[in-house]
C-alpha cells in the first residue's frame, strides 16, 4: 500500500488531468458553437434571399398575367 501522501498526490494529479480534459473539451465545443452559429447565419440569409426572390417573381408574374 502507498503512503497517504503519495495517494493524495496521485488523486490530485488525476483531478488536474481530468480538469485539463474538461477545459480542452470546452474549447472544442466553443469553436464548434461559433462554426454552427456562422452556418445558421448563412442559411438564414439564404432563406431570406430565396423568399424575397420567390415573392418578387410571384408578384411580377401575377402583374404580367393581369395585363
């Protein structure tokens, strides 16, 4: 059996390693969040532009048919 001081040091070393892994995972998730938010923004712009284009086409087509 290990002396108490060595056991405590191993527990602290393991806790530090675990916290480092948690920190790295948080950094990775933060990066993914930024990438996802950017993609959401692009898709929202694409959707808005598409809706405007379809609306304009529908209005123009409707106006031409009425003439």
